């Protein structure tokens, strides 16, 4: 029997650089630094599994108790006691209920699939039919050990994308953005995997009040594979938060899947490379799993506002950068794009202390096709040591900096487009934006650390000087990128010098103009003048 609570199935990196596999009761081992799976999406899924398991099992119900376990992590026997009541839900190959697998699905009801199709990037039916699997080939993964199969299954249920009639997406939609709070120190003697996980666990009472019906105590309301689907969701129906226990946000099961343990063989796992006597080659699947609808509030997800409701954010083309820092750390309550930060981030900044980081990851999905896996850590420095008023003050300053940076990126993109093609050109100019955000990132974080350090000391400093310095960074960056990377680096014989010169002049005027100064809350310049309509017309005509 493969129990995910007692089996050493989770790959981790140790303090000495070695790699090992552990059972969950060793998560508090001080020698463990991070998960170390062969795929980054597996690491993200394992982190969510571990935090979800701890949050679903901990008896901790006060900030005092939380602090005690953070300072002195519970030993393995204590974690085993926490997990023991949940043991039936974490059997991977039992006769009846199995971890993350449909309770009653049979081979006769479902369709047999190769085990490799559990991986999100595996080419689908249409790709195979059209012979369009050019970059990610079919047949790469034909056998998985139970440990990798469990992780792949978990990863799919968390990220489940749209994919054919009745193939449900995850509780947060396909490929959700996940943000977790982790320690700032990477290799410090007191920092371990436990601390990164425990930072995202809160008191049990507070968690139960977030979403769902805590009165639904039966195990299948928490772990939906513990009973037939019909116990929660009627045929053709939906599953809303009020129908289940709050724990189900971690254990949602949109896909009806059952691993085939009847046709296993011996050999090496195609994912981790380890030998196994129980290699799994296929699974049974059927459409129309749990259809998650309604006002779900997942603690790991930032949300954005639509006309009808708040929805979880998803990664988008272009990756992660400091332009996302404000929304993911504080949320955004002004402007057209309103956001809420993840509740684990909100709770950490209100109740935790010390220097922290934000770990963000997720798939950028194009419907059912993954375009890219994005992952980044962003420093929070000592923000958690600041009181609420001080944090709001930092938020207000960062909002100003980002308003200026957004405007500078727009001015640069427009100038390069004008220099290359003229004002009416259309196309993908995302490389210009990416270069701008990449080049200015280090200056942003240096400035952020300086301001947070001042705030921790109860000082405000000269913010006008800080904004003026940021203005100089933006001006130098756009000029350098225009002149040395995009336009000036091109072949002279292919360019129109007059158009280039006019675009560069307009870029300089814009960067020093009233809109930029207003965005950065800088004093008006005596040289500010309305833009010459004659020059704009002249540029458009070239």
C-alpha cells in the first residue's frame, strides 16, 4: 500500500547539497532547504500540498502557538499525530478511496490514457492527429513510479486547463498564479523548508472563516475523493463553497481520474530516473468532474475584479517582474485594474516579522496549451516589521514609482515603433517592454529596500529626492535602450535618419514633460511646454 503520509515520496534538497526523498512527517527537519523535484511545476505542487496538509491538520489556534512552532519546529512524531486522522485520504493505491482519484470510476466507464498525458505540456489528441507536436514530442513519458505519478496527478488537479468537452478546469481556473511567502535568507543557519511552509499556515479558526462551511465535517467534504461525486455534486450541477468544508480549496478534484495499478511493471521511471517495481503506464479518465463555481477564495491566489465578480489571477505572457510587486504584495484599490492580494500574503504582512520574500509561480496558458512556466521570488525586505500605516505609506510611494515606469515603458515603445516603422505600425513590441523592466529592476529594488529600511526606523526621508533619482534612472534607461539596443544598434542603411531623430527628440520631450512629472509627483518644470503639433504631424508623415 502506498500511503502519501508514510511513504518517502517528496524529493528535497538538503543543507549539504544532497538530495533525498522524505515522508511528510519530516517536513520540519532543520536540514531540509527546499523541494527538489525534476520539474519546477512539481516543486510548486509539492509546496501547495505541504502547506495544505499542514493547514488541514494543525491544531494550532493562536499566534502564540504559531510562533512557538516557528521557533521550535514540531518533531516528526508530533506531525505524525497531526496527520493520523487524515490517513485514509492519502492512500494512492487502495481498493476504494484513493488520493486525488475518482471514488467509483471503473475501466468500463472511462477511457484509457497514457500516463504521460498527466503532464500538462504533453501533446493532446488534436496535436497527435495533426502531427503538430514539433517541440514537445509524443511518447517522451511512458512510465512513472508511484511517487512521480502522485505528484503529476496533484499538479494536474491544481492546474487543470480547459481541454475538451466536460474536462473541468481547476478550482482557480486553468494554470492559476500562486503566491507564497518565504524566508528572505536562502542559506542562513536558522532558515529551513519548514519556515517557508509554516509562514503560509495560519490559525485554524481564522482559516475556517475564509471560505466554505466548516460545519461540514465528514471527510469527503474536505477530500472529495472519499465518496462518490454525487454525495456533493448532482449530475450536471456545480460545487460552490457552501457545499463543502474550507479545506477543499487545497484538495479540489476537477478531473475524474484513476491510476491503473493492475498493469504495472518494473524498470526506471521516465521522470525521476529511479528504479521501481511498480511503474504505472496508464490511467482511466472520464469527463465531467467537479464543476467548481461561486465565490471561492483560495489563500494562495491574488484576485482581480470584473464587472460580475472577483477572479483568480493567471500568469500572462512576459513573465514576472517588479511591475507586479505592488498588486501582489498590497493589491490595487485604485484605477481600472483592481486587485486583491492573496490572503496568505495579507496575513503574513499583518502578523509575521522579519525579512521575507514573495514566491510566485504558475503556467501561462493559452486555453489548454501551456505557453510557459513562470517562477520568480520578489523581496519584501523588512516590510512585515512595519505597522499598517507605514506599510500603506510604502505602498503609496511604490504606486508613484510604478506609474512613472509604466509611462516610461510606453514612451520608449512608442519611440522605437516610430523610429522603425512610423506611428501607425502594428505588431508585437513586447521585447521592448521586457528589456525596459529588466534593466530597471535592480534600481527599483535598491530604492525599495532603502525606503523600507527608513520606514522600519520610523523615518520618512526625502521622498522627492528619491522620486527625482528614479526619474533619472528612467530617463537614462529609455535613452540607452533606444540608442544602444533597439534603434541605434540597427543597420544605418535600413533606417530613415530623420524619422529616428524626430522619434528620439519626442522621447526626450516626453520623459521630461508634464505627464511624466505628474506621474512621479515632481514639481512642474519651467521648461514644460505644450507639444508642437507641427512636429507630430511631420513625424507621422515620414
